[in-house]
C-alpha cells in the first residue's frame, strides 16, 4: 500500500492500481491522518475539521461512520488505521509508504549533495523528488483550516526543492535552459526574492547582464508597491556583484537567497518544514527558542512545580495565573525544563511583554512566528496559516509568557493553533486566565513563609556572601518577607538592598513604606525593576470603573466580604451589582485574592498591593470622600447587625458580625481616628 498527497489524495495497491476514494470528507479524513502520521489525531480535531462548515447533529457517530468506511477502503491493510481509546486515531505507516515523506527524504539528500559540492548528484536526486508531484497538494481533500495549512506547507517545501535544483543546475552551467523556467516561477511567485535572485544569476550567466539588472529594478518596485519594503540585504549584495561583474561572488551559492535547508528529523518529515524562504525549521527553533534555564537556583515551590508539570502532561493548555511578582515565569520555565524529554520536537519560549497593550492580531502572530524562527514570507499566505502549517503534527511545548496585556489576542491565537495542531501543548503565564475552552488554570499564590525566608537567604548568600546568617538575621528576614506578602519579586528586590543595608535595617525601613524598593538595581525586565513598576503594569490594564473600585477597596484592611464591597463602594454612579461584577474582574486580574473557607467567601488585597492602591486613591483627590463614606459604613454596619431582629420567616436570632468582620471594622476605625465611636467586643 502506498499513499499519495502530492496531488489528489490517492491510495495505490499492488501493481500500481488506484483504489478510488469516494467523497470529499473521506478524502479529507484520510489526508488528515496521513499528514499527521504517525501521531495520534484527536477525535475532536477531526470533527472540527471535517464538519466545521456543515455541523451535524451527532458528529461523533458521523466520524465513526467515516472511520468504518475508511477501514473498508483499506481492505487487508485496515490494520494501518489504529484506534487510541479516549484519544483518537492514527495511521501506522512505515517509513516509505507516503509520497510526501519520500519527497522530504530526497529533498534532504539532494540538499546534502549540494552543500558538499556535488551539484550533479544533487540535481539527479532533486529531480527524482520533484517528479513525485502530480498537481496541487491534497487536491480533493477540501479547504479546512488544517488542510489549507498543510497544503501551504507542502507547496513551500516544493518551492525550496525547486530552488535547490536551480542552484545545482547553475553550478553545472545550465544558465540558458534555466532562464525560462525561472521566469515562469517568478511570475507565479512575484514576491519571492530567492527566485528573483536565481533568475538574476541565470540571466547574467546567459550573457544577459542588462536583463539581470532590470530584474532587480523590477523587484524593488514590486516590493515597494506590494509590501512597502526594500529588497533584502542578500539581494542587494547580489545586485552589487552584478554591477561589479564579480563572477566569484555571483557563482558563490548558498548565501542567504535560495539557501533554505530542508529539515531532517522523524519519519513524518512534513511536520518539520517551516514555511518561508531562508527559515529554519520549527524543530530547531523549538529546541533553542530562547528557552535558557535561569542561572539562579530554583527555591521552594516543589509541590506547585509537581502540580504544574502533571497538569501539562494531562492537558494541552495550562495557564499559570497569579499577581505580579509571584514567580509565574520562573516556575513555568522550571516546569518546561523538567519536561524537555517529553516534547521531542522541542520547547519554545514566546515572550510577549514587549508588545504594547491590546496589540493587534498581526503583531501577536508575528511574535509567535519570530520566536519559532519563521520569517515573513513574500507569498501572501497568512502568517497564522503558516504558523499552523509549521506546528502541525509536532509534539512541541510553547511557553507563552506575560499574556495579560494582550489576553484576547493570545486567546484567539492559541485557540486557533491548538485546533489545527493536535500534538501542540501550551503553558502560559498571565495575571488573568485566557478563557479558552479546555484551559486548565493553576493559581500561583505567594510563597509560604518558610520558603520565602529560604529564598531570601539563598539570594542574599549569592549577592552578599560576606553577610552572616544567624537567628536574628533570620527573624528580620521573616519580618521582611511578611511585610512583602512573601512575593518572590519583592523579596529579590529587598535582597538587592543588602549590598548597602543589613537585614534589620531593611526591616526597619520597610516599616515606613515600600519606598526603599523603588529604585533597586536589577537586571530584570523594566516592569519588574521596582515594586511600583510591577504594580503599574497591572494598574494600567484596568478600565476606569475597575480603577475606581480598586482604589476604594484600599481602605479595607485585612479580609472583607462581598457585602462590604457592595455597600461601601456603591453610590449614585455605581450600583451594587456593578461593584460585585467589578470585584470579580479584579479577582480575575489577580489584584484581589479570594479566601474560601467555611461560610461565605472573603477577600483581601496583598498588603503591597493595598498600599499601592491607597497611594493611587490619595493621588485621585477622592481619599477624604472615600474615608468618610467608609467610616460611616463601618460604624453603621455592626450596630445595624446588633439591632436587627430575627431574619424574616427564619425563626433564627439576629446575626452577629463574624470575628473577622469585627476585627476589620475595629482595625479600620482605629486607623481613621474613629474608634471613640466604637463599642465592638469579641
């Protein structure tokens, strides 16, 4: 049995006879299984691709019916179609049962000959590879998103092989014969600079220097009009060599233009081809991908790390969510590093912090492509389609870091990629969940006090090894960690001050506020260089209503319930229901922490966050108004509770304020000088 996708999707049985495939959906099903072989293709992915345009009432049954038809079509080879219970289906192909796999192997072999200075051998092998093509790839298999991506990727591989064949023939002096062939390819792909460079060299070698120069001038105009860009440096260098009649430079192959190396790798070589002239494979990009293990030791969080790695093994999208400075990036990188062996096609870090808030989909997709080493392509294929094509079939982990300011765009991009790439896994970090179907959210809390102190000690020992560590220092370090809510970033910033202050000095200065951490020298990203910069990053992403409620809630010290927020923050311009909704959004953005225990839920701000929010309240000019409203509400609430009669129809005695509520009311009233009006007892 031999399968063909480099043209109409076909099955060849003994003696080269074709077995007809009746129906576009059956062709599409076979094509999807073939191009992902030998990976398991998930059932939901197949349903989405096969019936996206015409949903059916019972898609699972419809898929089972088509699988049964495919088994009948395979006949005695039906064992190739294997079911993975609870997962999906796979085609168990041997190494040379698919024309595209054979083509990719020959393309690699031809490229190797060319690299080793054997153009005649390269030409023979590449011509054999290109003869496997019978027309547009995957013809008759429909135009679903995944099929379109595979088709674009296969066409890219064909073009690269054609460019390499032209290189081999140029090296053999076949300039005249190549000119019409290259002109036809340039007409078909007018924005592909690599083809134009080959045509310029062929024309020059054929004695047509003026025409070669005109090709460059035409290229400059086409690129300017279509894309608003200038020719690339390699093409400009080729133009300069033409002007100088530098034969040595003109005959030197593989210098940027038409120098793409077809990928090597697993049996399914298709899934390792990155579209785009001159690109590296996503397999290579994934293995490097900017994922460099941090230099400092990973301290604590062993339970969290185990939970996250287990979640990544079991789910395709895991988002680590937590407040700024909680260590989301650090633990995600540690988890990814521990999972290296489980993702044979690599791990790639996609860093989004440098993108502006609300960046559009094009900027976002470009960031993914850059991280994966997929350059812009002159062919008009949408970059997102090219991304899906490059990642399809790969068992790869993308670590997508700092998503909160471009959350909607990330959600769309990740959802699209995962629907089209059944083996792809994403580990994201964000201050807010992505809200993508199937997302597993892991809330990362501040460190336990013991681990926070251990982090302080480890970083202090590295930064200032001459400082001692005794019981008094440990006690001061514990006080500092508590003051900083045990946030890893804040602890690291405090440790930075040990170069000039003792730990007890830092503890004493923190009692007067967080200003001591305002300008701590740090190699961290700008948003993490000071505590205020980290909080500014979150604050700037809030809407006007969210900012107002966030500022107002800063006068609530300790824990409080939703009733407190609703009655205290609501006024003529903001209803209680709107306050409740806004509190929910602030929880989602990791600026409020829910505390779920027995009874009703309670909430709190981390003390560092509350101090920051209170400073914003003071700067807004509304502090006195909010304090007066809060004082009145604080004094009214316990009295009304004490005076209230039995709840209607309940038969229960009047409600008594809970211990936390009474503690909070006393604390706040005392801090505002209002305690002379209070008569709260435990």
